[in-house]
C-alpha cells in the first residue's frame, strides 16, 4: 500500500521490508536512507520484546538524524520511544474518514491544506507529546493527529495508504470489537474523497528534505 501511495511521487523509490514483529530489525541504522513504520494490531504499551526493540531502534534513528515517518502504530511508537504517552482513546475508536486540522504549516507541506481528510483506524492515541515535539495537526477525535520531533522524525495517526475498499473491509471485520453504531457511521464515510495524494507528497517531501540535509 505504501509503494502504491508513494511511487507516483517518487518513481525511483526502492523498498526493503523488515518483519519487526517477528524480531527482524534493519541490520544497521543506515541500512536504508529513510524509514516508514506502519500500523499494527498491537498496542505500543504491550509488554512485548519486539516493541521494546523497535522503540530502541527509533531512538537510535533520532540520535543519528535518520529520516523516519511513523503511521498510526508507528506514530505512537515515535511518541512513546521519545518520552510521550499513548493510551486507549476516551472517545472510542477513530475509524473511517475524518478531517485533520493543520495547526502549524511547514515548508514541506506543499500543496498547503488547512484541513486534510484521511482514513483512520485506531483505538489508541497519543495523549502526551514527547519533549521538544511540535504539534502539526489535530482533529475532533484525535488531539495529536500529526507531529514531528526535530527535523527528521514525523508521526501521522491516520492511514493515507488505505484505499477505501480496504478500510471498509477492515471495519466490517472488526465491527464486533468496534460496535455496531460506530461501525455504521464509519462505513458511511469511507468512500468520501480523501487527501491521500497530498499526504503522500508531504511524506515524500519530508523524507527527501531530511535525507538531503544529512
């Protein structure tokens, strides 16, 4: 999904995959020019060895100024790894298409948007930002929808990589856990137009700008 999202904006992009939840981390910090950490069915506060190893790796990326974008679980890992806090959302599941309000625009956010519509699928969320974090976006259901730490680490709670059909299938699969009424409301939203192409451009610009500065 990330290849399909990003390749139109960076045709020469090459991907390597690491099955972190089965203990496969990159062999070195500079094994890749930049990193994307995806969603997960796990929670970042689960007491699992691979999650602790991943947090350590993310801290090392920050120290080395190696570019990183975390999506959903990856966004939450970034927060916890650097001293923030993640907890179960008191507002229930954030699912379907929601607006993210840009509260701080930066140069790599081109084309600019004040409201960015994106697919979501999360029960946990960042409730406390790490020290030195900069809040970039929020929403009615999610107070920390996008943030960065320093010049190389970016977190996005939503899922710009999700096609509508995948989001719909995931909601239907999880409807018993989510609840009938929240699922119904979310399913009514998933085929609304989103700004995933703009988010893709932002991600590419962030990673390229940070990589070029190293």
